[in-house]
C-alpha cells in the first residue's frame, strides 16, 4: 500500500477484500481500495477488469459476496442506492442516469427536495438552491429548463450539481469525458479541481491516459477482477501503467497500413435532412477508411442513421456499386451490403436480454436459416468464428450479452455486423469507452478489413484515432460538411479549427 | 504492432449449462409439477374426475382459449398486447350467424369467419404497427368496437339454426373420447411451437420484444412483424369462434365475454414475460391444461362461477408477481 500525501491522513472510504461473483465469472476477487479526501484516484483497467462492478458495489446496486466497506473507519453496509447516497457516495455515470422529463432543479433535488411546513415541495427554495449550486460550478443552466433540452455536457454538469446537493463526500466519475468535446473536457477539469478543493474524495474512471496524468493524484490498476497495483501518479509513467493494465507491453497503438484503394463503392450526393444535416457529398472506395470528425452534435450520427435507412433524408442520391438505390429501412441497407455499428450500444447495438449467439446471428438470419427455419448449428458456427476473431471474453456463447462488460458488448456488436459480410461498414465511435487493449484489437481488425477490400466509414471524436486510422477525413460542423482532408495533410490543429469553425489564420 | 496472439486464442464454450439442467430449472418444469399435483388433487376431490368421458369434456375448458393464447403469447413476447380477442369472437360469430340466415353452408361460413377475424386483426395491426399507437389503448378501443357491432346487429336476439355439418367443429369426435378440438389444439400448438422456436420470424418476434430499436437496427422489419402478429391473433380468434359457436349451436352478442382476461392469464402463467422478450409455447400448453383442470375441478366441487373469477384474478396477480419476487430474492442472496 502506498503512502498518502499526508501520512497522518486516513482514507474516507476503504474497501477491504471485496469479492463479487456472477454465474461463471469472478468479477472481483478480494479487491481493496482506499479513497482520500481532496484527492483524485484514477481507476484503470481493461474492459472486464471489474471497474463497473466495483462502481455498482460502491453505489449499492450490487452486494459483495464478501469483504467490508468502511467510511471514516466505520464498517457500513451499502444495501441499496439510497443507503449509498445517505453514506455520501454518489456516482456520475458514463451515460447519465437522470430524468429527461423533469426540470434541472427537480433532477438535482429529487429524493431530498426542500419542503414547506405543509410537507409540500418548496419550489421557490428548490429553484433558488439549484441556481446557487449551478452557479458554484460555473454552469449557465436555468434551473427551470427541462433536462431533455440540454446537451450531454450540461447533463453532466447537472449530475455534478446533484452530487454537491446531497453533500457527497465520495464522488465516482465513470468515464465522464467519453461524450464530451475538447472544450467541455477543459471545463470538467476545473470542476474536478474545485471538488478536490472542497475535500471530496474522487474516484475517476477513464481510458484516456493524458487525462489521468492531468488530473489524478493516485491510481489503482485492475486486471481480471484483481487489484494489480496502486500508488501515486507522480511515481509512475503511462508505459508502466499500460503494462500493468494489460499484463504485457503494447507497441504502437495504430497499425501501419499501405492500402491499394479499389473502385468507388458508395457515392453520396446532396444528402440532406429537414433538421439534422444539409448537402452532404462524399464517396468511399473499396479498402478505404473514411473518417468523419466533428464535435458532438455536429450531425454525423444523424447523417449515418439516414444512410442506413433508419430516418428518411429529405433529399439526396445514393449510389452503391454503381447502382442508384433508395434505402427505406435498415433491412434494405443490409441487403445492399451497407451496415452500421451504432454509437449507443445499449439501446441500438446490443440486445442485452438475449444471448451472445442470438445477437450475433440476428442480422445474418437470412444466411443461417433455411427457408425461414433457423439452423442452430450454423448460428453457433458463426458466433464461434467471430467471437474468436475478436477475442471476446465470455463464459459461454449462450450467456446474456447484458452480463458482459462494456468492451465485450462492443465486440459482440461489431461481430454481429461483420457476420453479415458487408461491403461497406459504418462504425460510429467504435472505440468509445473501451480500454487500450481492446482498442488496439479493434483498430487492427479495422485495418485488416480494409485490406480485404471493405469500405469503412469511421465516425470518431478522438483526434488520434482519426489521424491514426483514416485515409481521408470529412469534418462536419452544425450539420454541414466543412472540410475534406487527405491523410498526408491532416493535423490536430486543422481538425479542431475546422470542427469548431475557427477561421484559420494562414496555418498549414 | 507486435502480434496479439500472446493473448491465448481460447474458444468460448457453446453452453453454460447443459440442456438438461436448463430444463429442470425452468418455469415450464415447475408448472408441469403443479399440473401433476392438481391432477392428483382432482382425483382425490371427486370420484368422477378420472372418467374418460368426463376428462374429455374437461378439455373444452381450455382448448378454444388456448388456441388464441398461442397467438397472444407471440403478441406479448413482441412487447404488445391484444385485448380485443373475445370481441373478435363475438363479431365473427355474429357474422356467421347472419350468413346462416342467408342460407350459407359450412365451408363458406368458415372461410368468412377467418376473413372477418383477419380483417379485425389487420385493423388492430394498422393502428399499432402502422400508426405506432400503444396496443393496450388500441385494443381496449376495438374491444368495445367489435362487440358493440355485434350488439347493434343482434340486440337481445340470438342467431341459431347452424347447419348440421357445422356441429362437427365443436361437438365432433375424431376417435373414441378424442374430440376434434383436442386434435386441433395439438396441431395448432405444434405449429406455433415451430413458428416461435424454429423460424426466423419467431426469432425476430423475441428480438423485437427485448429491444425494438436494436431489432430495427439489426434489419428486422419491426412494423411488418407486429402487423402480422395482430392478423394472426385475429385469425386464431376466428378459429376459436368457429369452435365455440359450433359447440353452443347459437350466437349471442355476449358470447365469450371476459375471455381476454383468462387468455392473458394463461399466457403469463405459461411463463411469458408480460413486459415482452421471453416465453415458450410448451409453457403456454401446460398453463392451458393447468387452468382447464382447475376450472373443471372447482366445477366438480360445485364452486360458483364468481369464485372462479376471483381465483383467476388472484392467479394473474400471483404469476406476474412471483417471477419478480424470485428474481429480487436471488439478487439479495447475490449470484
């Protein structure tokens, strides 16, 4: 165990020998973790390392099979989320768990709203307090606006205000920057500094190393449900952490590729939507990786949804393999060899209540079935093949996808689309929220697919990924296509300025 | 990039538990035990229960309802519900009665029944799948609408005078004590088993019930599947209407009143998740037999109808609550 900054300081929260098992999987085996006031502890680990399980134990969603949780040296039981909140533990999740149809103030104070003497909700006090909290964190949000009208970054701010309102002492941030743009991340950093100054203990979960070194004081590395190392950030390097995290050293993150580009397979002309995007023009060749960069909300996903036939475009022409087509539904798109791996894997990608094999076989049912009758042997063969190629970690192929970790769920989602043997694949934020090891595997797989002649459209908000993977980049801003950049001339500055709409002052 | 093959390319086993352990820990197995228990209770309760002709009579308690329950199971698995089924029976029966007055014979009667049932189902289907309205509201509406039409046509009168050949569907015996309805029940059960568990269509239905958005993204034509499920339920209601009308020999507008409740109970008792996404046909078959035996057993003991209705209500609440309570208890224990 490492020595705290101030050795007289004792941890606010301590986990001791926590064990949590699920059927067929030991998610946490005898894990210990200490969180100190005014310090940020980074929780690092690959997908399936047990990070999410630990968060659920801390917030009272899961009960550990054994081990103790103590706060200020007192052993406590976090039997329900309410108990956890009362004990001063709060979590800000990857995908915020707030109420879209309630106001900002209601979201902040739900469960502990100020009351009038008739025990009714004191709306004026609630809105006043909410405004004060929001001002404290420098958020310009009206307490009376509905949550659904806010962007994802502002929703995070509301979640943080909520954490402050319950006077939390331990704040868990589960990949808070995953959905944020560059500028929003900077603002989040300031907030974290403020929480630190207020003496909160912060558990910060992230896959981004620059972020961890920027913000964290200490670290804990998890691998396969075990704590492999912990200590002070100042005493380590990212290379050491990566090595501990994956149990081996990872070389260059992006595979080098020299591709022969084939003929143009998809051409999009004048593609427009009533509200989301306007006049998009591009084409993709076989073997090419076309990047789509932009800030969150630039209309990239919306454009891809229309391409895939989920929403109707208002105008535009699509040409697939030289033939003009209209795609009225995803079924049409799949039939033409165009598939889309959605960004929101929980809602649009995976069917968490079904097994791995059912998920993978679903879009390929035409191929695995015979005259409408399913053939289980074919389905299992398909699932076995693709799960092996993507190095999926699971107890069995009939395990429910909902029981897998985020990164493994993403592998199932990618597998199910690849199994349809598409000609064009759209990957929307393919490595969002997955760890370095899985990321590298996905990138390597992408370049393999491209070299096999698949046309890839990759929507990504991560600049290194865009620069490392794409042959050509299209930048979108506010629903419009604002730049098209070849890989030789692409640079982070160019991407950021195009996406943010900053006039270039003669640079590059 | 250094190769990733240092990570052992382990293959994942196909199944976590053997089909046998899966079977004996299933809801269906529990239900089967309950069925056997009720059978012996009935044997104890009444000396007349074991009489073959008595048992044969007992099957009428569930065969017609179960035929609709199979289609209803698919609708509920897809995340929807159809509460208009009993009213479809009333409308279909009324149409047949009307045609009988015009001198139409059996084959055309049956054809007309199926057509009217399919049309009623298609009407529900267009509103739910086409316009995207919530099925619970739509089918409460058509529950009133379809039976309302029957009341307007019939008032307090009744149609009778069905042709003699028509009587076979509800009163005919295929061999010894085996009725035509029993055979039809078995055939329909088998067809629905294949449809749900062995076809792409069944897979699509389960996927839609689990997550309609992800199903749509996976290339399933969600609206089309749902539309077809409502048409199928309409057709099965018509089949049940033919059997019931034939058995009663007459049509009143109050025919099959309240059946939708019993059919939904049967489906949920069979282990179909009321929230959609999961369920099996064998479960519904056993549930149908359980409910038929319970009703018949209570009848032999001269329990009045109102008590049976209370029993059905309690059963419905119980079977919805039980799996949820069990799941929570399991979570408490952890693993």
